[in-house]
């Protein structure tokens, strides 16, 4: 591999997914650089979550290959991908419902990446630390199913961080959150990058993505239509046509609904 | 637990309590699979395979029953592994249905392969366990009820230990994660397939051993006896009734229900006493799905 | 000469398969309707059929009522039984499908033992009826086979027309496709559930007496018709009534061929393997809108 590719964390080559002979993703090529924040935008059904599922091994692509730090991970099982250093959250939060918040985070620490030699002698985070980062210290003994949506989302981030990822995939982190909760989320995301993480974010809430992202990728009908700097992508005519044109009220709705 | 030593003549109680230990062991074995969230209604497949493997090995090779029992467990384990690979995409009701159907395959083979298995006539005169002398005691489970009682007590205790490890260890947390949300479990690094594989093969092996022990204690088996709906239902009912997420739940279920069945129901409705188990599972799922233990705890506090 | 016997054998096989298949479709009809509308997994289905069979048997043998006149009382009794089942299953909690499976598994045990007490373990059969040679088909046919064939055809087509041509049928189909959407569209889903149980029960009551004419009744014999009903329903797919006939005929053919070539003792294993195969290969049959593992949206 050439030196210039050394800092590529994640790359996809011509990835395609078919569900019931319907293409959901077509010819996806992308590369994510180390310590950047990349956002994926696009209308509902554009294939954003499927893209995450392919990266994390929950969906097997019909064609194409996925690489993480130069190693192919296309046909790996979800837990192997997690151990390699990729972690994720889900569009609809999926904490373990009967476990307490603390136990949820502890699960990530126990079963995530086991050897983290590349982190040197840095001590692994404790569940209490992670709960504090997520602002859930006072909810440690509450069962996950009793938490609010916003708390469940933050719990999922804490659990994902417990696996000590180098690449974190956040699915709809701001959907259904109040403006103040979104500001917290922005802070959290920026903080994570400061700590050396690379982030891939899906969000409908364009203010968030535009504020924190280094790069935007616009998906529509399973294809990448534009990618580049946030300002370029958001002003691109095809994005406005396919996404903003018919769905401009949506980012505002995200602000008002929810908690 | 040691009272048969001191209470002579309590033969009926000794037998009933001994067999309730046996069914507790069966329920514990079943529960190891249930801990990953998979409900099986076909565990009698492992029971029957274990019983037949052990009995036939003993019949043809005259190996010690203790070795045959291990082989019986191995046969259950192999069939369990087959379940894992064939039923991989099935969950919930579909998985349960497949387990129910899977009983027919070994049963029909045993029924028809008369040259090897003696077909539907069954196998009689299966060698009993030889006497052992642990710590100066003289135990021969083939001859005395008391020895049988201790053998079954020992069996339940070891199963309980395994079950305890399965619930409380890191593996136990992994099984719980798989049960609560399989997709999320995978995403945080729980090796979902390995956990499911281990759970089903372990559960199958332990059930196979139960079947094997049964065949040597009873001395006779036949296909309709060891591949029966009743034997699939027993561990499920005892476990769910007693509380399947608790370490001793299946034991509690067995120690309550089996004596109730044998000492009372059997006397009242000799031919239909097994209806008790059906009735109990219906009431349990409707009124206290997490088991009698948890329910009582809630009622008391 | 030899050729003639071969032809004769195939015609007989065909007639038997068709009769058996129609019988299976009839057995499956009640199960498919109840499952389709309510997502109830009734493992006590076979026991209910046996119950209908016993009612008919005792009316026929004891009171000397003609076999056709035993149908209404059996249907009525099973309608009641299905409503009792509904009353019990209404209290079942999530996950509904799996829990109804376990609850009805328990009910099957209760029914088996209750029938053992009431009807004893004797094998009972109403009788095969007359058997005669039909020149036009070049095969032997029995009264019972004709009755079963006609009843099954009539019942299946009635249900089909009920579902396709009536307003109630439209509401039922809407409920089958999407309970929530049906509720939003103003359909009283709870009524639909009740109607499905009632109609399904009556159909079980219709199958019972014919079962008793075809197969020996034994209190523990219920799991086989249950499995057959599930197989045919999965094959047909939810809400496809005519598919039941097709599925029944196909299964009847496979089973007849199994009995013919391997012997009757292997039949149960073949049905079990068909069921496992269908569960693996046709998940969209019974569970069209269920999430499939590893395939989340």
C-alpha cells in the first residue's frame, strides 16, 4: 500500500447490496481518513443504514469489498469487526433492555477489543468513566428499557466506546432530541475526535452534520451522488433536488419533535 | 438431602424425590439453551438419542455403563451441533417448530432399523450401573433405591454447578446479551454464533446424558417412551415455572411440580396425571411468565 | 400386460394422492385462517380435530345418527372450543407468536390427557365406507374419499369466496396483511380475531368427523395433524386459501409416494423433513413481514 493510503481508516470498493432482487446499494466507493468526521446524508430509504450494516458485518454485500486499515473485512462476522476496532450505534437504540445502564457499558468493555496494544500503556476506561462521558452517572442502576430515548442513545455511545473503537459509526444520533441535547451531542462528537477517533455519522439534522463534519457524502437511491466539503455538498444542485428540495422541512422537524 | 440414610422405609418418597432430582437435571440442561433465548420443544430428541446410544453400546460392546453414558452424551452433542448448523437462520416460533419436527427423524430411524435397535419393541435388560464405593459407602444404584437417590442427587448437583457457571460467568453475560438483543451483542464484540453453538451442544450433551442414565436405571427403553412429547414438555414446564433466568429456577420447578404430580395428581387421575404439566405451563405463561420464584418475591415485597 | 398393471398402479396412486391431499387441505384450513388473522400458533390444532372426531364417532356409534348429521354438532362444539381458546390466548403476553406456541403446546398436553380419561386409549374408526372400482378413473375409490374430496373443495372455495368477495373478507384480509394499518383504517381488529377463531373452530369441527372416517382416533394422535396443518399452511402462505388445496395435494402426493416406495413407517419422518425444509426455505410463507435475522433495515 502506498504511503498516502496509510492514513485511510476505512475504504469500500464497488459495494452493492440486493434485497429481494431490489438494489439497496449500488457501486459504493468511499475512503475515510484517520481522525476525521464524515457524515452521510440522504433521504429515507437512500441506503444509509444499510451502508452501516455492511461495514459492521450485519449485512453481507452482494458485490464489492470493504477494508479497514488495509485489511479486508467484507465477510467477517460482526464481533470480529468490533474486535478489529469498529463500533456502532443503531438508528433505533438497542441497549440490552433488562440490564442496567452500568451493565450495558460493562458489556462493551468485556467483549470489545481485547488487546489494545496500539494504545500503548493507556489504561482502559472504566464503565463509570464512560457513563460520565455520556452524562448518565446518576442512571447507572436504572434498567436500560426505562431510560428515555436520548439517554438510550447516549448509553449506546458509551457502550460502543467501551469496546475501545478507532472508528465509531453513529446512526441518527440527533433524531428526536431536543436542541439542548443536540448541542450536547455536538460537543460529544467533537470531543471524541480530539481523543483520536474517526467518526462516520448518519443524520437528518443537517445543522449538526454541517457544523462538525469534515466531509459530507450524499446518498440517494443507493448511490453516492455528491461528496466533498459540507458547504460544497449542501449547495450542490443534485443534493438540493433529491434531498433538500422535497424534504427541506425535515431538519426543522427534527428540532421540534422528541424529548 | 441426606435423610434417606436415616429414614428407613420411606421408599416412595425416596423414589419420588430421586426422580425429581433427575427431572431437575433435565430442566437445567434444557435451560442452558434457553438462556440464549431459544425455546426448544424437541429436547426429547437428545434424550432418546442418548438413551439409545448408551443402551446399544452397552448391549453390543459390554462397556461399563459409565462409559456408555458419556457416549450417550456425545451422541446428543452431535445432534445438537446439527441443530445449530441446520437451524441457524431460525428464531423464536420458527426455531421451536423446527425442534419439534427434528424429533421425528431419530425416532423413525430407531423405530425402523430393527436389526440394530430392535425397533418398536424396545430394548430390555439394559445393564445397570455397577456398585461404587465412594468414601467407604457402598452404593449400587442398580439394586437399591437409596443408591439411586444419591446418584441422581449427585447428577443434579453437578448440573446445577454447570448451570451456575453458565449464568454467572462471562459466558453467562454473553448468553444474556444474545438473548436480549442478538444484533447489538454482535456489534459490541460478543461472538454470537460461537455462544449459540456452545449453548446448544452443551444443552444437548447434558440432555443426552440424562437419557443415558435413564436407560441404565430403568433397564428398558422403547422409542415411544424416550422420544415423547412428554419428555420435551417436562424440562420446558419445570424451567419456565421455576424461573428460567435464575440459577436454581429449574430445580425449584422440579422439586415442586414432580412430587405434586407423583404424590397427589397420580393418585387422583392415574391415567391423566401428565395434564398437570400442560395446565401449569398455560397458567405460568399467562400469570407469571418470569417464573414462580420471581413472582413470589414480588408478592412478598 | 405388464404395461397395463403399471398404468393401473399410477392411476391408483394419483387418486389416493388427490384424496389424501384434499384431506390435508381440509385439516389445514382452520389452522391457516386462525394463524393468518391472529398470528396464533395453535399447536393444539390436532387435538381439536380429534375432539371433533370423537364427538362425531360417539354420535354415530352411540346415537346412530348419520355421519353427515354429525357435522353440525361437531362444528358447533369446536366453534365453542375455539372461542375458549381465544379467551385463554387473549391473556398471552409478548412475544405473542412464541408464547402462544408454548401455551398451546401445554393445552395440547391437557387435551390429550383429558381425552384419554374421557374416551380411553382404544383406537376408534368410523369406517372407510364402501370401496368400488371406477372404470373411468381405472382405480378403486371409496365413499369416504369422495366425501372428503368434495367437502374439502367446497370448504376451501367457500373460504376463498368469503375472503375475496365479501366485505368481511376484505376486512379479514386487511387484518392479515397489516394489523396496525387495518386498525387505523377503522377495522375492528378484535372482532376480526373473534371471527377468525370462530370460523376456524367451525372448520376444525368440519375436519374432525372426516378425520375419524379416514384415520384411527387415539388421544395421543393429535401431533400428526398439527404438523400436517402447519406444513400445508406454510406452503400456501398466509391468506392464500387456494394455495392450501395446492399444498395439500402436493403433500398428499409426496406422502403417497413415500408410503408406496418406502413404506408407511417412514411417512412421519418425511413430513418432519418437509416441515424443516419449508421453515428454512420459505420463511416468507408464514412470516412474510417478520424481520429476518441479519437483515435489519
